């Protein structure tokens, strides 16, 4: 499955199978019922039908133009419609290729339904499609999880490569933020009891396939607004063009000379006046934007979520796993006065031998590396280990009459004083100094005697500071969220380069922070994976839920990251901005390139009535027919030329909004003015050389 997923994600821009199907679908989409949803291209299709009828009329009656000219215009108008349909079909085809890979992993499996969350409960073998929300199922090693749900009993290793493409198994267990499981994934070891949280046909995998295929894709508010704008322009130009025919007939009769403009030329003029380029590419741009999210292994629950990501100006980022590596490491032993560093390291290592956390293992390794303390025989020591609890906030070991403990500074101070010991002021100074520098202090004590402090470093990810500089250039404010104390949070925030931080965060403070920013007119994005994150995710404008998180978090989010990588939020914002920028730049290019078409067609259409209009033929086009045909051909070819850009997206560079606007106006605004003059002239030269017009 992993190979299949990776193959889909590495599809070339014009994959052979997708290309062939897109050509077929381009003709299928000529259905007027489909075309009516795209007003600009519907008008072009109507013009194609009209010119086709004029061509047939020219074969059997008196023609307004030569049959060859009418046929050429008609063919290129049909090409314009087909190229626009082809762009949309290509974008859809890439998404459907993703869906085929996902669908291949979805199959109806047998499920061991149990009467409750008890492994000894009565089992009934049923089809997975017969399960309903609230049912309990037992899933053992080798079984496929029959539906979306939450682990309520047990712990197991699960292969999720069917949806993430990653071969490494993950742990799913009850009672935490990693309890959610997805239908279609396989349990590799142990067993779990899962409470089903989805109805038949409504699993996460089903929703993924539907979104990828675009079956449930609705136009976003921005798309609808742009569609209305394009439709308005089309209506204005349609009314203007329709009035030109009686006006030209009246002008010819009044002047007693010349010839009125023909319907064929008027249709060509209309098609070149309306924004056909963006009209043909608009749908493809939106679909391709969601496709780029999918390639980043993020499932967007709506196109609106992708667009909102592009408008975000505040990012809320968890410290652990996003800004820092997440596994704190012991970096030094700082003994109290009168205590040797080796004695402190020995006690710290003894207290950490049974500690399987990354921090505990790093303490053991540091003592080995600095003082050669190794090869401890736990059985010979007769040690009784004391596990960490949230209540005591410490752990340790009892051996040979000693009670060695390590833990949070305030808890350890209370522990020492309760036993009649003294907690020296220098220890408090060491603890405060470590906190000020962004570290985490762990105090070590042997009974009533405080021995010293272990310094744990929260390692900031390499390159994260540069990422935040880029975000600042993009006009995005970054806010780090952490449960640490304010001193530690401030130090990490300064090292990472974030703009602000929220320390000792709770679900309520997160929610209040989001609301405060939104009240100030900001759009906020955040990530989350736990049930306690659900309220804030529901409030955020862009909410990225981790696939490993709880069902509540995934239901509250409008984007789901299959890789469960909190850093992905930065990439999501970039993809959203790229979508908006691609749409804006191609709209600018489309409107700008109409100017050259005016200079090509207007002199050709009306020079017969107003010879002075020949002065506008600044391109020196060979004949009126060549001018009209060159503009129509260019109008069709520019759509096919811009399809790769619409599918890949305009390259996004981290810079201010003003700089982006200047750059795009220069490249796509000025380019939209210049390129058509060159293109139309080259086509005219080819037509003239071949004697086709």
C-alpha cells in the first residue's frame, strides 16, 4: 500500500492515464447542464454552436463570410471550450487518482462485535457494514479495524500506511490523545476494544475519498464572488456586442458605403472581450489547490478551509513537537554546596534507571558519558522504584535505606522540608537560572538532603527561527502555546523567534486568546489533537486536527493532517496563500491580455465602416480575417499554455503583501499586456505565410 500511495503522490503533471481520461472528460463536460455552472465558458459554447450553424448555412445559402473563415473561427471556439474543460478534467483526474488508491484500501471486513467494553464479553461475528455508532468491537492482532472509533480498552500497534503512506506502525491506547483509530487500518500486535464513532458509509476514509474526488466540493465564497464578477463582465460585453450589429447596419445605410460587421466576427469579438482565460481555469485552480493539500497529506473538509488558510494572519503553535523537538534532554548536573557532581550524577542515575521517558533515559546516558557510571545490577541493589505520579510530581528509588527522589523544584522542596531537611537558597537560584534560560530544572534529593539540580534542555528545532522570519515577512503573527511556566516559555519563545507566547495554557485560556484575536479582526489558525483542544479548534478559522488525535478533535477541525505533524500548519498556510495568489494572478493576466485582442479585432471588425480605425492596427496584421482568426486562436492556446501553472500554482515567496502585489502586477499584469501582442502577431505571420487568411 505504501508503494501505491507514494506512486500517487509522485504523479507527474501530465500522467498518461490521467491525460487520456481528461481528454475524454473534456468532451463529456460539453453538456450544457454542466457548462451553465461556468457562465463565461457557457457563453463561449453558445458562440461555438452559433458559428457552427452559420458555417452550415454558408454551405447551403448566402454566406456573410467565406465558409472557410467561419469554419476556422468555429473550430477554434470549440477548442477554447474544450481546453477549459480539459483544465478542469486534469485537476479532477489527479484527485481521482488519489481516491482510487484510498478506495483500494477500503473493503468490508468481518468484525467481532461485543456487548460492552470487556474482553470477556460475548462476541458476535458481523460484517463491518452492519456496525453502527456506539457499537463495541474487539480487534486482535492481524485484524482490520472495521470502522472509525476510539480505543476504550487495551493498547495495540497499528499499521496506518493505508491512509498515511508511512510504514512505521503507531501505538493506539485508551484514555489519551492517541485513542482514535481509522477504519481500514490493521492491528499488528496485542488487542483493543474499539467504540465505533461513525455510521456505515460515513467513515473518515469515506469522507476522504469524497473530498478527494470533488464529489462534495462546493464553491467557496471567494470563488462565488469571482464567478459573479466574471458573469457581470460577460453580460456587459454581451449587451455591448449585441448592440453593435444594428448599429453597424444603421451606420452603413446612413453613410451609403462599407459593409456591416458580420455575426461571425461579433461572436469572435465577444469571446475575446470576455475573460475566457480565467473563466476556463477558475474551477481547475480551486480543485488543484485542494489537490496540493492532499499531496501534503492533509485532508480539507471544505474548499473554504483551504482559502481561509491563505488569509490567516495569526498562527497558534504548540511548543512541544512544533517549536521544540519534544523530548527534553539532560545537559548538566549542578550540585548544591558541599556535594560532589559525581555523587549527584550517581543519585540521579539511580533514580532514573526505571524511568522509560526520554528525559529519564537521557539522565542515565549523561551520567554514563560524564562519569562512567554504568552496568548497574538492579537485582543486586535490591532497589524498589517509585513511579512518577501527577500528584507527587516526583519519582525515585529506595535502596539500602536511602530514599532518592527527583522531581519538580517546589514538590522536592516540600519533600525535603517535610523530612526535617533544609532547602538551600542557592538551589532556588540554580532553579530560577535554569528556568530563565528556557530549561527545565529537576531537583534531586537523598532523603532530607537536597543534592542538586539536573538541567533539562528543551531543544528548539533547527531552522524553526528562519521559518518564523518567513512568516513575519508574510504578515503572520506567531504565538507559542505551552503549559510551561512564564519564565521557561519566555526563554524558549525568545530563542525560537516567535512574536508572542501563552504560558500555563488551559483549554479556557486558548479559547479566550482565539476570541480576542478574532475580535480584533484577525483570522486565526491552530493545531490540536486532544479532546481538550476541541473547543479552541471549533473556534479557530483554520483548525488542523492531528489524525492520531481524538475523535472530538477531528470533528472540530476543518483540516486533518494524516501525518500528525504539528509543524504542517506552516505548510498549510503556504498552500492556502498559493491558491489565492494563483487565482488572483491568473485573473489579472486574463483581464490584461484582453487589451491586445481589442487592438486586433476592433480595427478588423469596423475598418469597413470607419476606415480611420485602421490606425489602431498597430500590430500590422495582414488582413481583417487574419486579425480576427489570430486573436481567436491565441485566446484558445493561452488557456492550454496556462494549465500547468493553474495545476502547480504560482510560486509563492515569503514577502509582504505589498511586495507580492507589486511583483505580480509586474509579471502577470505587464506580462498579460505584452504577451498577447507577440502571440497574436506570430500567429498572424503563420496564417499569412500559409495563405490561410
